[in-house]
């Protein structure tokens, strides 16, 4: 981790805990998340220590997205699942969602709207309404909204929709596929 203001670098993990698949910073705290193929580590940058370990129950994690509120995150897995974690509920998954036929390449929360997306090697991008309430007694609401037939899977490699990213201020999503096309969905 490089700090530009202090002109120094730190190495958060002294020994390897597995191959890192994805990382993400916490939106409000000085924390960051690092995913190995089966676990997620939440690391405090100020104290330079591991705050929490989350067990995904998946065979191989492909991607991670932290909710803009900071109390939830989702994992995309190569075994076709979206794993939702509520950090207030502990280290085990809150929900497992299975809506794709092939490996999930990326998951992403919208920074402004209660939406999330997942893209997969089957060429589809699934859009979900994902409302996280401020009330700690009320669980998150996750509703499938739309399946976009975004990209044609490559027959030779088996790859389909490779990435998805939300626009920072509009409910638009950008996708890219293995055929070399980038599409904007409004």
C-alpha cells in the first residue's frame, strides 16, 4: 500500500495467505478488503492489523464489491454464486444467490442508486435492486430486476461478459465482453 502524502509504502501481510483475487477499500473507514480464493480479510490501515476474516463457503472467489454504506459487501465466485455479507451479522454469509449458468467474472454496487450487477461467462449481466436500510433490525432487500443478454460467449475460450461498472451519478451500466466490445446500458 502506497501513501502518496507520506511518501512511504507498507506491506499489510507479512506472509502469504493465498493468492489475492480482488481488493477494495472501505468507503468510510481506513480499512481495505483483500480476497484470496476462499476467504476475505478486512485490514485496518491505521492499526495495521486484520480486523476480520470472512469465510465465503465458495470454491473460488473472482471479485468483490463493497456497498457505498460500508456495512455490506458482495463476492462473485467462479462457482456461479453471488455471496452477500452483512458485516454486522458476523463472518458468515448473509445470503447466497445463484442466477448464472457459468462463472461470475465481476460484481458491482452502484455508487448512488440501490442497484447491483453481476456479469458472467454465460454472456449475461444480471441487475438487482439491492436496498440496504439504515435500521439495523431490518435486513437488506435483494430483488432481481433485469437480465441483460449483453455479450456473445466465445466458443473457443468459453468467456462471456468480463466486467461491469456503474456510472458514478446515473443508473447506467457499462459492460465489456470477450468479443472485444464495450456497451453502455441505459
